């Protein structure tokens, strides 16, 4: 901080100016490297998680990678191409099994995260369904998500002091927040509410409700 004294005739004025501290370029470079490493670590964790969830796809390519490392890249590329051909053949020969083991599960996982989990706390707060104390904001816990062809079912645990009417009265607001055409709220258990979201024209085709194994459990407080 610099102080400058200006004198004009009999008047003296003091002007104080602040100086901005410039950050060291090496500090910025270090932060960039740390952030890059962190995101790469997160990406690797997500890749491993999905590989475990879908072994039908991941195991053949993992074996191709190991073969390429041990016997050279031409062998690895050949095995990867063969794995792709086998997967396409399996998809054409047994479409129901492929959809059940791969396509439906991937779609369910992705839509669970995209539609609900990634913005759950923010949207619940926007719908005025959270409780704010002096130290934190508490959000209804996301228990399970069932993804259907035209209808999704979301179960949540109400907070203390809430009632099913709180969700029923805000059904239209909830539907708008989650970009659904319609939302219906109903009590399905002790302090448990189920939200039914309708996407698209549910009357245009038969809606197949998801199987029990399509329910995705959410552990802990969703982000």
C-alpha cells in the first residue's frame, strides 16, 4: 500500500493507493498441475467403476490391452477388433440379453445421475423442500431411482417437520425443476415419498415399469 502526500498552497491532502499482489506464474502452474492430476484421478476412478459394472464390455478390452503390452500392439489391436465383432454379433443374436446386461443398465445409471443425483440438493432447495439451520442446509435424502421408458420413480426420505402435503402442493414446481411434463407425489412408507415423473407422451405407447434391479440405491448425501 502506497501513501502519497499532495500539497497545494495551504492545503495538504493524503492519497492512499493500494497495489495488487501479482501471483507467481510458478504458483499458477502448480495449481494447474494439481487440478489436472485431481481430475485425472477422478476420471480413472469413474472408468474403473464403470468397468466393474459392465464386465461384458470391459473384460475383452482389458485382455486386449494386456496382450498388446506383452506381445506387441498389433496383437492388442487384433484382439480389440475381434472383441468389437463379437459384441456386435452378440447384440444381433441376443438383443434382449444385451439390452438387459449393457444398454439398459448404462441408460439407467446415466439418467439417474443426469436427471436427479447431480442437481438433487440444488433443485430441492429451489423447490423450498429443504430445511436451513444456523450451520447448514438439510436436504431430503434420495433413496432410490427407477428409470422407465416414459415414467421415472424417485423415492426420498422426508425431513423432520415435513409432510406428504409439502410435496403434493409443490408437484408442479418439482416437475418444472426436473424438466418433466408431470410429477405426482404419494406416500409409500414411513416418512418415505415417491415422486413419479412423466417424460414425453406416456399415452402414445405402452410404458414398461422398470424391474426391481433397475432401482439405483444412493448411499450417503447426494451431490
